[in-house]
């Protein structure tokens, strides 16, 4: 067996950007940020989006029960849960897109656009890392990304409605 290539090391690192081990502390850090006045609740939205994303993804895994790809030489330990949808991708999408949507609301256009690009690239890289590491099928990743994006959008929309309610 040959040692992992540089691209393997890159994707081994990138895949952590979708892990709850990294995203939960990040959500807590965002929630602790000082935010002025009536926008204080927005700091909670990435964590809410992440939590819903994790719960719904794992519920879908139990419902669908799709086995993971069968591979001879894995670069990572094959996760013990089911394959569909990709939780790493859904969690990354839910968290990073919620952050980007908030940035779009609160920042000037150029920094907001940059935040959206960084968020989308992060989600794509996390998803591709799961395929590269051979722990998911492409359809698992696409479904996870879509689920996470829909959750982030729904959480932001709900927060906007709650903020508008007297």
C-alpha cells in the first residue's frame, strides 16, 4: 500500500469542515459573538441550522438505510452509520450557508459576496472530500448539500418572520 498523496491529505483535512466535532464549537463561538441590539438572535441561527441539519440528516439515514460504498483501501475509517444523505455535507451547508446569508444581510455587497463564495466553496469541497475519501456516493453528497441549503434558507426565513412579528 502506498502512502496517501498530497491531495489525499488535503481532503482528509477538508472533510473536518463538515464534522460536528468542529462545527459545534464553531456554532457556540458564533453564538457568543457580541451582536448589537435587535440582531442578537442572528448569532444563534448558524447553530440552529446546524442542529436541524444534523437531526434531519440522521433521521433520513435511518429511513433510507443506504449502505456505504464498498472499497478495498480506505483512507479513513468507514463511518458506522448509513450513507444517504451525507451528514458532513449537510452540516457544512447548513452552518456555512446560514453564516453567508447573515453576511449578505449585514455586510456591504463586496464582503457579502465574498462570504457567499467562501461558503459555497467550503460546502463543495467538503462534499467532494466525502466522495474522494470513498465514504459516500455522489448522490449522497448532492442530497446532503441540498438538504443543508434548504435548512439554512428555512431557518433564515423563519427568523426573518419572527423578527417582523410584533
